[in-house]
């Protein structure tokens, strides 16, 4: 018996139509903000993917890489995101004008747990700015994400934090620099797994009870953005932590005009990747069965320079949209499902050759036209058009040919009208 691999899926036409429509809307937003398209390969050198500022040896992403060996015994891997290939591209093209703003849409792969909204092969849609260190770039990425979800008709909000703030909190909690990254990755799981699971994992890392108690004290308080900022200003005294607080203050100052509830400060948010150096953010839907994040990203100022031969530093910030969970959310939101892109289905009544010429003219005018190729008869053709939710059917028989018209049927209302081609185009194209 033939079966599919775990964690992957086919996209039937009705699913692909939803996703293509979604991608087109996203691309329109990206281009509205001045971003250009880029395409990179799915296969990368394994050392590129596992480098210190890529996945990082302690991160979940490093453990979830699909590893390959080619016939020359070179170690390769399937990309787990689009940020690492983007960074490699920038490093290999040092003459690019900065800031470099790009979007990319492509498949990525992670050998991780499977649940609603999470797959092992999935599409990502990334937007990044390289060459700009200002928090203005971070603010633009957040605003772009909120605009994108508004365009899709989804009720979303963004959670924001700063990695440097987390480093400051780690200093307050007496976590040594050598353990800091491991503890941050564990703390990032509080929202998803609860503190009991996090406490157990911290104990397994031999973190002291005093430090664990401090971590619980810091991260389990529920309060407003401003209250959190005030508390962090009091707790954080290290230089790097204060630097992170200043960056967070600046970023939030650019976002003050955003509708209340769309921006939430989450000081446990770290993202599961070691390459983030400052701002981090994730997007979630309000009141949806899709509980996983639908986008996420942040600032990664060190990664691109690590790949560059001249060690040139390229500050960068970006975000990845999870197309699979967004597609699931759109389907769950009750948006009308389309089984075909066809706008008009032509039923020739012993007039196939003539009908084919008419179909060609309508296609050249820009309509999406299908035509009966199997001589199924009127009744079966109407059943087919109805089952496929095609909005219009056009009958072309000898009478219609003599009058140089098409009998157009609205499949929703059932109304039929004789129309010339120009009228058919206007009516169908207006839907």
C-alpha cells in the first residue's frame, strides 16, 4: 500500500488556490514596502547550516536538520529556514548596495514534532533588510507583518522582545555566560510547555535552585508592556542588558501609533535559533485553533559577516511567515473554498470547433476559461460546474452561433441571458 511520509502533505487544488491567493497578497504588501524577490537553493553545505551564528549546536533547529551525503562524501543538509541561505548570499555578493531588502518564498525542512500547523516540509516566506542597524528597520518589519495579516483578513498580534534584555535577565539570575544560551533556549519554552517542564529541564542542566527561583520570579509575572519595561529597568544592571532595554524602548517608540493589543512585550521570547542578537518577535492569531506562531524573526547582526571572507559586518533584521499555519487559519476562518480558478465553463452543443475559437478569444481577453472536452451533455456538465463551484456557464449551440452570442448562466442565481462576447467578458470579469 502506498502511503505518504510523516509530516508532509499534498496540496489539492482547493488548498493550492487558497495558498496562491495568500502568497499574491503577501507579495503585494512586500513590494509596497520596496522589497525585491530572491531565490536560493534548498540544499546547503552542512557546516553552513550548523555554524555558530546559524542554527547553533544548542538549538532545536540544529537537532532537526535533515542531513545528506553526496556521492563525493560531502556533508550537506536541507535548509531549515531562508535566513541562513540569505546570509550566505549576501556574504558571497559583497558589491550589493545597502540596505538590501528582499523577500523569498520557498520550501524548508525540519525533522521536528508534528502537530496542527507544524510539518517537516513546509513553505516559508521571508522578508529581510541587510545593512541597516537602526531600530527603524525592526519597526518596518513589524509594521509590514501587521499589514500583511490585515490584507489577509486575519486578526493577529506581534510579541516582541530583545535578546540583549534576556542576557541582562540571565545576569540578574546568576546564570554564567557559558550557560546563558542554553538557559535562554529553555526559557523560550515557558509559553508552550509551562514552567514545570522548564524547571525540570533547568534542573537537568544543573542550574541552581536560587537561579531557577529568580527565573520563575522574573518570567511568570503578567503585566502591561509599560509595567514590564519599568520592572526590567529596575532588575537589569549589566551593560548588555541596558543596551537591549534602550533598543526595546526605541523600537516601541516607533510603534506607539499601532492599535492597542497588536504589540505585546514578552520577555521570555527568545526564538529557538542562536543567531539572533537583538530584537526578536513572533506573530500569533487571536481566537484561532491555530495556536502556533504564524510568523517570527528578529535581528541577526553577526551571522552574515561570519560567512564573509573579509569579516565585514552586515547588520540585518527579518521575519519569516509560516505559510502552512496561515493556510490552515484561512481555511478555519470560514473563507469560501474554491475548487478551481475557472471563471467560465463553456458547454459546446455540437459546436466544439467554433466554441474553441470563442474560448480562445475570451482567454486572450484575460478570463480563466474551461471547456467541455468529453461531450458529457448539458445535464452532466451543469452538475460538474456546480460541484466545482464555477460561477458561470456558457452554452454555445447553433442558435447562439447564428446570433454571435453566448447563453450565459449565473450558477449562483440560475439566471440565463444571451450576450455578445464583450458583455460576457464584462459580466464574468466583474465577479
